């Protein structure tokens, strides 16, 4: 049997950076270490960190009940409000937000102040999107995940208010203008590139003034293209990643479209090797939050036992 392992499989830059920061803090901090939400969407990594004393917190109320220490902002990032609340509670913050996600925070903040309605293409329940949304005006921010929502979208008729220069109005006075029909479109970093382009085309037909910023991570785009290419040439495809990993789920969807025999697993224990007995070639890829040791274990077992 021929087994092809994707070169792009495994930790991306942002995930590796975040995970390394947590292990470093767990080893050297000397105070309790927490992550605000799971550091990445991989249960194996989170479980290993728990063994080293790192506790996962899910909301501010939990934060108020634990001893002071270090809070690590996970790779997905958080809203400005959450960030400020953690600081006010007296915790030291180590920001492990992926730099590509931080860039989106700055973009939506900047264009929101200029009166643009912000459109985030992505999954509204994903922590990265929740964080991005938290850096712009919630009334002037919309999350779009599919074609239907894009077609039904219209810029809300909400006046845009901003502080005027002090030499025109007294300090603190807001000047409000009629709603401006201009959009700034960004994307969740792990969104499907082809779907992003498809939704952008729908917005372009609406007649608004639009600025489109493709904020899909280049590593994500490369991973998706490589996965599709391998899947199109194999009899079966294995996609490895956590069950809550958005980018792994998208990899699975992409591979499934190219190869009907595509299997989504978290670890080797989830893989039924009997399904591959009559198959000549298998492809393997993995999400950005999948550790190399899990990928290597799956790869080794598929090669040796089939």
C-alpha cells in the first residue's frame, strides 16, 4: 500500500507558539497557571497540560474563584472586554493569541472607527470569531457563515457616532451621522478559502462600497489545497484532529468532497484498520492543533499493518 502524509499536517505557527508558551509558564512561573478556554482544540494536549497543573477556565466568574496567578490568552484570542476584565481581576496576562488573529482585531477596530460595517465570514460560535467580534461595535458587526446569510444581508440603518475634534465640539460630545453603506469584510483564519471567495462575490453585487481583506491564514490555505490534492489521488483519506477543531472539520469536508472514503479521527484508537484492507493507497492529513506524535503514530501504524 502507498501512504501519503501531507507535508503541512500538524501544528501551525500560531498553535505551536501558544502551546510552547503554556508549557514554559507551567515549568517556570512559580504561580498558578490558567488558560482562558482550552489553549487549542485538542483534548490530548489539554489533558497533558492539566497533569502539569495548568487549569482551564471558561469564564470570568470562574476566574474570580481561583488564586491569583498567570492567565494565558489562547491562540484564538479574546474580546477587548474579556482582556480588560482579566487584568482588572489582578492576574498577570500572557497573550498567546496567534499574530494573524491579532491582526484581524486591529483591522476591525480601525475600520469600525472609520464608520465601516464589519462583516466577519466565519462560524459565529467559534472562539476566534467571538474574540474578533469583541474588537468592534457589536451593533455594526455581522458574522456570516453561508450563502443564504450573505444573500439576506443588508447594512443595518444604524447611525454612526464618533467623537468630534475638541475645537469643533466640547470634549465628549458625539456627532452622529446617517448609516454609511460601506463594508469591511474579513474572515476567520481557518475558513474555507473557496467558500470565502464565493461569499465575497455575493457581497460585491449588493452595490455597497466594500473593502475585502482576505485574513485566512496562509498556512490554512496551503493545508486545504494540499489536502484536496492528496484526497483526489487516493482511495481513502484519514483526517486527524480534535472533534472541536474548526480547521480540522473543514479539512474533512474538503477531503470528503474529493474522496468518499474519508475518515475523521482524533487518535489511532479511533481508526478501524479493517476498513482499509482492499485499498491500494491512503492519504493522511491533520489539523493545525494536532500534535506530531499523534500524526506519527497513525502514519506508522497504517504503513506497518496494511
